[in-house]
C-alpha cells in the first residue's frame, strides 16, 4: 500500500537479471550474503516504521518530547541528544552510507562477476540517486518542521514519499540480487 500520491520512478521499467537455474540449490554458506543484505534492509524497514510511529504519536499529542526521547533511546540508532529531526537526519545518513557502500564496492563486483546483471545494477544505482533527492526533501521538511510546528504535514508527506521509494527499492534489490549473491559467491 502506497503512502504518497507521488511516484519517483516507474517500477514497470525495471530490468530483471538472468533467471535462476531451477535445478540449482544453495548451501546456507552460499546464501549468507543475501540473507545479510535482507537483514540490513529489514533494519532499515523497522527504523522507518518507528519514524512513522513517532511522527503520528507527536501529531496526536500522545507523547511529549521526553517520552519520545525515552523511546528513541531504546532503538537501534541511539542519539545522545535526541529530537525528531536529529533521529530522521541520522536515518537519512545511514541510508546514504548504505547506498554508497553498495555503489562503490558491492555493485562493481556483481557487474564484474556477471555482466548480465549490468542493467539491474545500473537501475539500482539510478534509484540510489533518486532516493538521495527524496532524502534531501525529508531534510527540507525537517528544517521547516523545526522552524514551525505546522510543518508536520510536510514532514509526514516527505517521510511517506521516502517510505514508498525506499521500500520499493529494497524489495527490488532483494528480488534481483539475493540469488546472484549466492550463485556468484560474493561476500
């Protein structure tokens, strides 16, 4: 289910990689890198859901800043000085770092080991740039929110767009890369 009325790309134009060999099975060791990628993505998904939850709790007046801070301190991404803005900013930085590592290290190895993955890797890299732009929109919305409490609607819309784009991207990446990671033995 989409949260935003906006779409940042056409999912129907995404290329697909080579079809997996239906007779090939993979050992747990071979599957480990793909499983680790999914775990990292699951962490990003979970933190994103918590951002939404906190925004809604603040909007509904269900929690105050102290209660929100206490909750955030139990989350994976801890901050010494928490505000909703700092937390969201940290999340955006983690997503950007994750994509940078993929672009500079992970994707070149995939492309070199199986050139047939080139169109998929190219598309994933393009989507990283689009997500970067969406993250900048979240940053602008955070600045507006800090400057004025009526910026909450804009912040919510920016995080909704990020959610749609990021969840779509993560699912596409997993669908296209988990099997090649096992097949190619990339760690």
